[in-house]
């Protein structure tokens, strides 16, 4: 399988899941502004969306949209617990968080902060929306654990990406001990370290 990614973009979550679950993927770096794939070709030739994450499976079929890619990858390794079984309460909680991070945090905050379609007022409003979203996250975190009882899931991989980028764009979470502890807990995981370390190194290129 090939995972089309861009360093520190939301595809980091899918990369983390591959590392956490030991899923072999070939990482294919994309320059988002031009859609060029390192080594040749355009992401538009793989998917008309031209967005990461994009997963091309061994049979040539292509899966897009972070929440579906994350669940697909997690389901490849049910024993990892990264994506609880279909039909369980935990699965619906994972989907609930994936949707929240995708729509309320990724698109409502980051997309609106960075798209050229936003004027300064819209950018400021997007940044100002972050604390309310983080409050929901802080209230939802399970004590000293993760978003969904039972351990680190694909939803945590997505949220961890958001928090990582937030720190880089000046969204300060240092006043929230629950979130800071959660970030440290995620960052201590070997799979998270491997994916993040790789992508941070890629940004230097
Ligand atoms: N709806 C997509 C959006 C993914 C997305 O916004 N990816 C960004 C990087 S974080 C991207 O590829 N942007 C480039 C573009 O859309 O042109 C998903 O949930 O996976």
C-alpha cells in the first residue's frame, strides 16, 4: 500500500496508525501546493480530491478522507485496539471523535485560519474558536487515558496531529493540564514518535 502524505499535514494521523499497528506502507510525499508527488506524478492522477491522506491499496483501489482511511487501517489490525470492533459502543465513540476533530477542529479552525478564502476577520474568528473546541476535548478525555476508554485509538492519532500543529501555529494549550498530560502520553508512544520524528525531519528538507 502507498500512503500519500505531506509532512505534518493531517495525514500524520494515518502515518501514526501505520507505525502503531506495524502496517507496511510506502510513504509517498506530496507537495500540497502543486500536488506533485516526489519521484514523479501528480496526486490528481491518484485522486480528484488532491488531498492527503490518500491511500492506494495493493489492488490499486484508492481510499480518501482521514476518518475512513484511519478506520480502514485500524481494522486491518483488530488486535491492536486502534479501532474497536464494529457494533460496539467504543466504535461509535471513535466515530464521534473522528467527526468532531474533522469538522469542528480541523476544518472549522485550521482550514479557516489558513485558506486564502478567509479574510483577516475570518482567520481571527477561526483562531478564537479553538478554546471552545479544546474545552470539549479536555472534558471528554478519560482521566489519565485517551479519548475512548480502553486505550489509544485512531481518534487519538487524529487529535494528536491537531494538537501538534496547534502548538506550531501559536494555539496555546499550556494552561490546560489535562491536555498537556494527554499530549505527553501520546508523544511517549513509540509509533507516534516514529511517525512524528520522520515527518519533522522531512520538513527540514
Ligand atoms: N476531507 C479531507 C480533507 C483533508 C485535508 O484537508 N487535507 C489537507 C492537508 S491537512 C490537504 O491535503 N489540503 C490540500 C488541498 O485540499 O488542496 C479529509 O478529511 O481527509
